[in-house]
C-alpha cells in the first residue's frame, strides 16, 4: 500500500467581530494550513498459472505370439522370439513394448484358442508363428477388425477372402539352403548327403529344396537323399531319419523344424556333420554343427508395428532374404571349413543377391 501526502492551503477567513463601543468591526484575516492524508491502494493482479495434470503414460505396444515349440528350441520359435526381444530393447524396453507368448502349441485347436484369447485382451499385434495355423487365423481375424494379425511362413494375407488385418511373412530358406548345400558337397568325403524334412510345406520345404539344389550344382555326381517325417514336433522320427541317412552312407546331414534336436544328437554320436537352419544350432553340438542359416525377423517386426500405428492393420507380405539382411550364415569357429568351401558359399551368396543364381 502506498501513502500519498497532499498539501494544499486553505484560506480561512475568520472574521472576528469585536464589539467595542460603536467602533466599526475590524476584519482579521488568518491563513491556516491544512494537511490532508490520502491513502491510495495499488492493485496487484496476480497471474495464477494452473499446473497441468500429468500426462497420461504412453501405452506400450502390445504383441502376443503363439508358437509351436519352445522359445529356446534353437530353431523356428527361438528365431522369432529373439527378434521380438531385440525390437523391444530397441524401442526402450518393456514400458514401450509388451510381449506375451504361448509356446509348445503343437495342437492347432489349442493354438487357435490362444490366438482368440490374446485378441480378446486387446493386443495390438497377434502373431500365429506356424504355417499350420493359417486356416484358424483366417477364421479368427475377421472377428477382431481393430487387431493386426501376422502368420508365417506364408505369403497369403487372406485379402482374396476380404480380410484386411493380416500380415504374412516367409523366410526364403532355399537361399541359405543352396549356400550350405554347396559347402556340404565340398566337405563330404563319402559323396552322400542326407536331408530330413518335417512336412513338405513352408520354409522347411524351401530349405530342403535349396540345400539339394546347391549340393548338386556344386557336385553334380553327389548323392542327395531326402526324407520327410510328416511331423514338425516328433523328435524321435527325426532321429530315426538321421539314422537311416547315415546307414546309407551320408556323412553330411541337415534338416528343418523344431524336431531336429533328435537328428543332431544322432549326428553327434555317429561323427557326422550337421548344417542348421532357422537359428544358430552350434550350441547343441559344437563339434558337429558346421554352420547355420539364421533368421533375423527384426526388420519385419518393426515394419508391422509401424504399419499398425499408421493405421495399416494388414495386407502386407514380407520375405527374409540375403539381400535385405534377413538371412545370415553363421559358421562354427570350432570346425575348420575348407577355404574352397567358404569361397563357394560367398560366390553363391553374391549370385543370389545379384540374381544370377535362383535357387
């Protein structure tokens, strides 16, 4: 509060009339100084800024995956799960990306129930990681039009059926098969290669066909024996197939699917060499596994997430290739691979990338 002193003079006329006989009154003029105090209040307008409420925490992108085998199968399921974990870390951890999974879903009805349950819980992306799940997914996806689904290995997004929220992915496994088939042909001393497939479908068949083609292109006179067990999961059947190949003279073996642990065990016991696919299988038998074709799904996963966030819920198909770095060859340092075999592998990769080789 401020105080202002205002001074002003007031001329007061004081007339004193003194009756003194008959004399005329004599006016007396006095000047009186009056001080008036005026108080002035200064008004302060306080600006009150309201504190905004804290921003709602950003919701994580939620991914659920259903897999036919374990997340540590050293094959198909582990390759995808490790890809998801890598993307999660790149995005900033669990607070940015949530991963739920169901493993060991060899029974398709159980897998279908899990897929539907995850979609009902509001997951953004639900992955059916197995070609055996395709029919079920085509029935489930239309019931959840706001959810993105993905499945593989296949390139069918079901758009022909009027479904618009399904992604599809496939590993061009024949590429790595061709490359390592060439290596196996050069390393073989018996001149016989044994290949054990699970079911003639998806990337498993691509791998088998590519491996055979690469071996024959490198050594046209080599013998390549192929068999299929009819099961993705039966370890004992895969082991029996490996036994049969070795009995027929094979010293180089390969196979595909989660069941190959059985065949790798046989190769280890019989001192044969093994070539892996889908994931690095060296740890299963360091003295047996020569090299592996490894799937890197991270690029595909990131694009599906970005597409979903941009409002594209499906309708895109993806492939893993050498050219897009989705396929990689990993050698086992504990096994000496001949220089000419590695040179043949490098030449095959180059030819596949530039299109001069079409496995």
